C-alpha cells in the first residue's frame, strides 16, 4: 500500500544551516499494516511523514501509494489517498460548525457538490454509529459546536473525520502528544478500534516508546535520517523499553539515548 524507495531530503543545502533529514530511506507497508515510528528530535520522523504526504518534495527517490507513483504529485492531489491527523487538536476541524456538519464535510471530501439539502436522516444515523466507536458520548451531541469540545474530543473527532471515507493510507503525526495522559490513552484506544475495524494501513509517529511498543504490529526507529530498527510480529510484541533502548544503542553506535526517548 505504501512503497518508499531510497528517498533523500536536505534542508537549506549549501548554507551554514544545511541539514540532511532523510538519508536513503526505504520502507514498504503492506495493506492493513499498522506501523509505529519512533526516534529522537531531528531523527527524521516528521520529515518522513511530510515526504509521504507531499508537504515538500524529496531530493531523490520515489514514493508510491497503492501502486500509484505520487513522487511528483502535489500535496492537494495526493490528499485523495491519505487521511492525516496532526499533533495540534485545533487543526482538522471547523470550530464554528457543529459535529455533524464537520462529519458531513469529511463524508463529502472528493465528491461533487450538489444543491440537495444538507444532512439526511440516514447520514445522521451513520454518524451516530461512527461516533459510538470513540466512546466519548459525542453521539449524543451532534449539534454541539466543535469549538466547545475539549482538545481530546476534537482530536478524536479529527481522527474519525480522517477515516470516514477509508483512506489508502492513514498518517498520525504525534496525534496524542498535546493531550494529557488519560485523554491520550482514550484517543489511542479509539485509534486502535478504528484501524482494526477498517483494516487501515497506518503510519503513526510517537515520542513515547511504551505506546510505540503497545500499538501496531510493526515498529521502526529512525536515527540521523536513517531507519536503524525495524521489528514486527512476536519480536515487537515481546519488546520492553529497556530492550528497545539497548537495541538502539547497538545499531546506532551511540551509548546515549535521546533525552526525549528516555523521558517518554
């Protein structure tokens, strides 16, 4: 479903601020794979996600989604293949609109607009059923303004909107980092349920090693723009944080784990 081949990305080339963010990165995701991505600050996690999303072009290499080469495709054209949830809960929803209106916008993404009346009864019933998956009581608040919701509720709603029309690929860019631990756990549980229900192919960035181990069926770690760890199946399932840190030290050649990894 996703194939990244030998991509490179350097920012500010030829200047004193030159920074190579991705170095010969190759990655292949089969349909339904849920991959967690971890690494310290500057490891290349967000650059990888932005390269896949088309936020900026890569310097070399290729990116394909479901067999379609999207390397030279603009971000807005690539968006028809991708559902994305950002770190900021304020992004991805229209604060002044109702919950059901936000969902209606998501449901009509990529479709031709008509002059038919807004939301039908059947659509509203479908939204109620989808909202129940979140287990946040939002199914009883369809007409509530999204701006009145908590950060966690808005982020969960954004997740639902990103997957309402099944995307070829779901990108989660530290989508629980701005939430308190209890709310983050709820959103992650909802994420698991939605991904499992629709068998979504997913890349999820996280700073939290416990979350990276607990969720998904595969884990990759980036270091200085390269993938240095790629574990899946039983090997990933049986990992501990200590083993992951030890493995990181071995493959990176560094005895010092990034502070953000340790703090997480």
